[in-house]
C-alpha cells in the first residue's frame, strides 16, 4: 500500500499522481482547501485518512483569544491566536453551541471521499465525545454555512497550523 502524506502547510495543493492507495491529509473546518481533490481521490479509489480534525484543539470550542498555550501549542502568537478565536466565535454562532467537537468531526465525515478520521484522545471523556460525534448527523444548512464561512472568510485569513 502506498501512502502519500500531505500537509496544508505546502505552498500549493499537489495533484494526485502515481500509484497511491491512501492519503493522510489535514482537513477540517479551518483547512478546507484540499477538498478540491476529494472527487479525484474518489474516482481513483484512494482512501483519505484525515488528520488534525479538531485543528489542534481549536475546534473543540475550548480556546478563545485569551487562551495561553504551552508545549507544542506555544508556537502560536497573537497573530495566530486572534484570527482562530474569531473563527471559533463564527462557528459557534453558526452551530448555536459552545461545544464544537460533534460539529467538527461530523463536518469532515459528511464528505463522501473521507475514509476515516484520526482525532486525538487524551482521556476517556474525549474518547466518549469523539464516539458520540460519530453518530451525529450534521444538518445540511450548517454544513453549507461552514463551507461558506471558509470560502468567504477563513481561506483569506492567516491560519497557520
């Protein structure tokens, strides 16, 4: 099996070439640019494994503009934090909820090309939340609103991983 890892940190979205069976790719509400490859992946029978589905915790809804980070997340400064906080507020307004995990994971699962999602799990509560999200059916209006939020706003914002 050939695996093609891809990160949205790349300058441009690559084309899918060669004998590829699986692509591990970063895709979430904040990073939707790769969705333009989904139809081509399906046509070729390529399985998509989605990484960073909760955008390093932002799409849980627990972070805001006042959040302080340590460890790997300390890479974010105010230039990265403030736009993310604005995006999270916009998403909360769209879904009318403070907790975002079920919306973030079900958004990704709503794409037919997605084979599986790899959410991080630190404890049993997070595991239970992720399992619950699998059974949640995202409303088409919310899905479309999240796509429009990306197209009209997020894709033009500074949103480093």
